[in-house]
């Protein structure tokens, strides 16, 4: 029988059969419930580990994760669960999470919300994970050693993070045991995992391939102060470069909305400010990535998608689109952005596809953005957020209210 390496809680290798049996058992202190105080205590202890200055400086994305998991933020998220009509809310049961390898922290958000909903969880952590993911696992194990023994016993019995080589036996057994399977990482991952059957009552929660873009108002840019413009460039840097632009919510294109002359001037100033941020952050582009960007850029030009290419060193490449409606949504290399101008937000509506997830925005009013969302009418785009917030995780993601998805309702009449 295949064995798994247990990364949290740290343990000897375990067989998939034993793992499932242990997770199906009732934990010490009784079953978990939605918002269980034992889980809240552990998660908030873990959050404090992530917010420690040494960790936050080394991995800024972990500071965002730590903030999301603070006790006050947890209470706010749990308070949104609607139990109107006399319905009672309970955990779904056992949840199997399969996160992507290219975004080191997404598995923690998925796991934490499911645990806060009272579920028993098993998370497959990629063997290719490094850096921030390793820091997360260290923080989890450190937090477990510091909480009350009764809390530690409940967490140990119900929450597992494992690594295993590709295995039909393991993935099949975990899928069949799950009450809910959560699949991140793209269309290929969803298709690969769906070949393993679920129990008849179980279902999938999937996060397939998504793409994102940014919009900037020419008029809004012109109204903005120098400090606001610099802050926009820094926010855009955080949105784009933290995960080498590979996160589903990182923008791959920028649309300037307004008149042509204003868009050209604003775009040039924005790119100058962004290049300054890259220099200040001492951003380093690896040689292989620099080559990838040029190959992608020249390939897009050969395909007729691009009418002009500009490289600002190795860190930033701007591809001026021949037609804003023909938008390359694939990853072209970290720091590579398609660029185009449209007259109004309404011009973007026919361009949007269902796979478009996040729109980062600068310079628009709330009324303009709300009107844009209504015009889209669900054809695509799940989030519209300010520059600097594209990677900020929310309990509502890809159009799903995750706490609600991780729990179920029982009606009593």
C-alpha cells in the first residue's frame, strides 16, 4: 500500500488507509462544529507566527495570510454565515484539498476556511513546494506545540497535510473518502482529479484556469496626486511580481480607459514609476525568465497580436495590442503585460470571458465600477479590486462563498 509523508502534524510515514481511518474517527473532546473554539485558537496562534517580523520580512505574502487569519478577521468571516429561516449549519465532513504548486500559500486559505467550518481536512502539499510553503508548515507545527494540549489533540486528529508522489491508489482513496474535494491549479488538474470517483453524496469545488487584467482611468490618473500614482505603481508591482505573475489573480494586461493622448501619457508615466519600483525593490529577473519574455513577446508579434514591443530592462515588457479585443490570456513570462486603450468601460464588456477572474482598477469611482459589473452581468469577472489588492484573499473567491461551501444546512420544522 502506498505511503504518504505527513508534513503537518509532523509524523512518520502513514498509509492512505490509516490516514482515512484516523480522519474519520471522532476527535478527543468531541466533534468539531462550525466556528469551533479549538480551531479558532489554533488558527490565531498560527497567524501570530506568520506575522512575526522575521517571517513577514522574508515572505511578505505570509503577512497578508496572517492578517487574514487574525481572530477579529475570523470572527468577521464567521458572522457572515446566514442561518436564516431556522436552518442549522454543520460541517460537511472530510474535505480533500489539492492546491496548485505555483502559488505557495493558497492551500492555507483553503484549509483554514474549511477547518473553521468544522471539517476534518487532508491537504496534498506539492513536493515541489519551497520557500513560503515550507515556512507555513514550520509555523503550523510550531503553533501546534504551543497551544493547549486539548486543542493540539483535536487538531492532530482532524487536520493533516501530506506529500505523496503521483499515485492512483492514494488520490483515488482520498477522493472516495471525501465529502467534498477542492481542486485548485487549472483545467488540467481538474480533469486529472475528476477521473477518481467520489462518493455519491460528495461533490467537487473546482478552481480551473483563470486570467486577470487591470484597468486604469485616464481621468482618474490625471486627478491623482504624485503620491497616489507612486502608490498605484507599487500596488501593481505587488499584484504582479510576488508570484512571478503566475497567480490567477495577477494582471496580464492593462487597459487604459479614456482619450488616446491622455492614455499614452499616463501609460508612459505609469511604466516609468513601475520601473522605479522594480529598481527600489532590487527585483532580479533570472536569465531564463528574461529569455522567456522575449520569446513570448516576439511570438505574439509574429501572430499579429502585437503592434509594438517595449522592454524596460529585463523586469518589464509592454506589448501594445493591435486589437484590444484580441487579448492574450496565457502567461507570457513574469513582468510581461499586454497594453491597450479603450474609450469607455463598456468597450471592455464584449472582451470579457467567463475565465476572467480579477480586475485590478485605479482611478474609477464606485458608481463607475458598479455600472461596469452590472453590464458584465455574470459573463465573467468575479472580483474588482484596487491596485495592490489582487492577491488579497477573501472568503468569497471565484464567485464562491467558501465558508458556505464548506458547510451544509439542516432545516428543522
